[in-house]
C-alpha cells in the first residue's frame, strides 16, 4: 500500500449520514475526510479551499444536485475525482453522471469497504460503476427526450399549467403543448404529470 493519504470531501445533505460516512472512511488508514458540506452549491468552493483528491457527492442535495456538482468540478477542478452516491438506483442518473465526467457511481447501501476500494481506484485513474446499474443503463439506453422536452416535463412535475410553463421557459403555449404531447408519447404515460414521474424514475430529468 502507498504511504499517500487520500483526501476526501463528503457532500451529503443529511447530517447523520454525512457523519457516518466520515467516521467509517476515517477507519481506513489511507483515507482522511478534509471537508464536509450539506449543499450541492457549496461543493466547488469547499474543493477549492481544501484540495481533496476525491469528492463523494450525494445525488439529491439542496442548491445543486450531485450530478451538477460533478459537472462543475470536472470543468473547474478536473484533478478532483467525483464519485456520485445515490439511494436511487436509476440507470438514467448513471448515464448522466458519466456524461458530466464523474469517475464513479455507487449506491449508498454498498459496504464501506467497497466505497473505500472505489475511492482508491478512482484516484488511480479508474472509473468505478455499480455493476447492476451499469447493466440496467445499457438495457434502457439513452434518454429519448430532447433537452426541451425534459425542460418542459420538469416544470410540469408539480402540476404547473401550460401557461405557467410557457411563461417560465419563454415559450408559446402551443410550443409547450407540442413538447408535452411528444414527451407523453415517448414515456408511454397518459398525462404530463405521469410522464414527468416516469422520466424522473428513469433518471431522464
């Protein structure tokens, strides 16, 4: 084993989970947690300040989700290897994480020994992906939604009206209806709210 100690940033909005991750990782002789944050929009500043080798990013955080935080790190601090952690085993999330440059994607219920091994692997330049999710992602394929269809579905998820969506996205109501109709067809749903739920479940939003 190398004498090098791997520096880790933990980004997780639940303080109990964050503390548990820190405690478990610091049982490893070659890993130390140098920073903790509870919001996705705090990740980049914390990484600049503390210089971690690896950032463990919860996928759902206030301010910015883990995938967007990984995108920021890849653009601004490419030496920091991002590993996305999720409770939600959604293949679409995996595909999006890989597209933005994440070095790893693991489910939270993985044993801590597996997480520690993954941290060492990404520092060595490897990519680490949960096997079951990788197989599911290959089976499902890429999102069938266009970027604009996804935008419209995100707005529709909370029951927003066509007029509301049009105003928020600076589109005509007719254009919004067309995007919604297309997205509903592609997801096999019956309503726009159901289409948004299906797309979210697959990790397409």
